[in-house]
C-alpha cells in the first residue's frame, strides 16, 4: 500500500461545487463582515478562484504568514490548510487566527508526526533537522531550521559539510536538494503531497511532446520534477524552458516570460494567479485533475460562517509556538524564503 492509499481524502459535498460562482452579493457580504470584524483575509494560491478574488492578499503559506504578522488587523482569516494557519499563529501569537474549516488538513504535513521525528533524531544524534514549512507546529518545534522550496538548497548549503542532515517531509523536494547540492550525508523522509506526487513524468513528457515550444513550470514537490530535468538534459526540451519553481517563483517567471504557452505542474488553483499575472500567455495544467480536496474544503459558505461566527479559531501552545518560531526565523535569515512553498 502506498502513502497516498493511506491518506483519508475529504469529499466535496452538496452545495460546495468547487466551480460555482457565489456572485457579487456574496463578495460584498464577505467584505462587509471582514470590515466589521476588523479582519484581514488571506488566501493561498491553491484556493478556489472566488476565495482568491475576495481576499486582501493571495500567495504562498509563508508569505501570507509574514503578512499576518505585520498586519494591523487583530483577526486573521486564513483560507488555506491547517498547518498554514498554524504558521500564521506562530508568527503572530497575539492575533486571533481563524480558518474557515479546521478539518482542512494536508497529506504532506500528515506524513510525519513529532513522535516519528523524535525517533528519527534518536537514530542520528547530532544531525541537523531541516523541515519544509509544510509541517505541523509540533514538528516545527522539533526542527532546527525550516525551509521553503525556494530556499531549501541554500538552507542545506548553510549547514557545515560534516554534519548529517535530516530533511523532511517531502521526498521529491529532498531529492531535488540532494541532486543540486551533491550532498551525500542528507537523509530524506519518504513523505509526499498526494496531489503533487500524482503529476507524473509520463504525463509531463506527453504534454511537452504535444507542445514543444511551451515552457515548463514544475513545482519541486512533483513526482515529475526529475523527468523535467531529464527532458532538459536530453535535449527533448530546451534547457532554458524547464524551470523548477516554487509557487512564488512561478508568478515571477510568468511576469518575465515571453512564451506563448506554459505547461504548469502544480495544484491547478495556481492557474488563476498565473493567468492574472500574464493574461497573454496560455497557461495549461500538466494534470488537470491535480486539485487538492483539502484546499477546496474552504468554500464561500464556510468563509462567510467564519466571519459571522468567529470560527474556527487556531491555537498553538505557547511553548510549541516559541520553538517553532525560532526554526522559522532561522529560515528567514537564509536565502530568499519569501517566494514560499
């Protein structure tokens, strides 16, 4: 049985059609309620388009958490998955953080627990623990330094060469870091995001063959990241057209691109922001079924409920928050973490 077979997948039920447009009245009510509550609305790039369009800020989880910490608003409504709202609470402990559905989890964050990490650390005493920001507060509290996909290489390169590194939880990002750094003393946890893992090399190769002039934007969490580099190395796709990018990096690359079309290997919610950033480019998903059901649990109806009722509030124990905050702050001091996951 694979990891993805063991992950419980939320189902979208009646009244939560992910393509439904809730209309202008809904958006107006959201803005009115947010103003009345003194709340700032944050939405991850993978959220439904309607949620992205009504938010004050749209971006990656770390970038949004940093906005939360700097915002004057006392209430943060984080439209994303639970670990993201936890990270916002870690960086903004004095603010009220709400998530429209507390059950919106993450298969990648759930692929390692704090107990598992403690056991792994015991097997490698003295190793430096590097955790992707896509982890729970409990795991961050057991971490030496966090990283994003945009600065993971720099974080690992900042660690003395004679120190073992425990990299978690994403095996594809870990493989990318190992490949780029050439480091042999890095141990990688066998976790994955089931959505990104499902974007495979065969599909990418087929799409690239259909449109040989397209650029490829590939998230390093994807199962096809190695295949993308192979396509570039073999000459099947010009090397300058293959870009391994975080979500923030994709937006920067989109604004700078002169390509007529771009094949995008990440969760399909990202297409909305890419098309807004560069409407003249034809952005197409490598896998148009790569939709995260956890992200899509944040529906227009649930956002209204959170603003009306002040639910669901996110709490992180102060000791865990302090330890996790230290790991995140170490990350922020290295490289360019603002581009996010």
